[in-house]
C-alpha cells in the first residue's frame, strides 16, 4: 500500500472541471456503494463487491496484486458467496 495520502481535496481537484451529470465508472468493474467515515480525518470509498482474502503465500508470490474484489454469486436460492479466498493451491 502506498504511503502517499489521497485527500478529499485531491479528489475535488480531479473532479473540478467535470460536468455533474457525467457518469463515473471504475476500472475493473467495481461499483460504488458509499463513502464511510473511519476516523476523525479518514473517509473510505466503499464498493458493492466484497474484498477477497489474499493469504500470505499468495501475497508473497504475487506482490503486484494489492487487492481483489469478487461479485457475490448465488449458487442456489439459499446460499450466496460473499467472501472468497484467493490462494495458490
């Protein structure tokens, strides 16, 4: 994870000349959910897709992958997958 902070001001600067009616899309197919306060001076952009758990061995062998999101998939009417382990096994 980068130590460089990305602030609300940085985001506002990037958005300053955009038409408020323009659609925003996120690369990778994730969909925006909300902005949630996580501290006195910390806001977190949350997405609808849950974040996959990357085990330590996977992280060690794939340092270029920082995060993975998964879509919740219904296998049947009673079971919905919302967390997926990503490992090298």
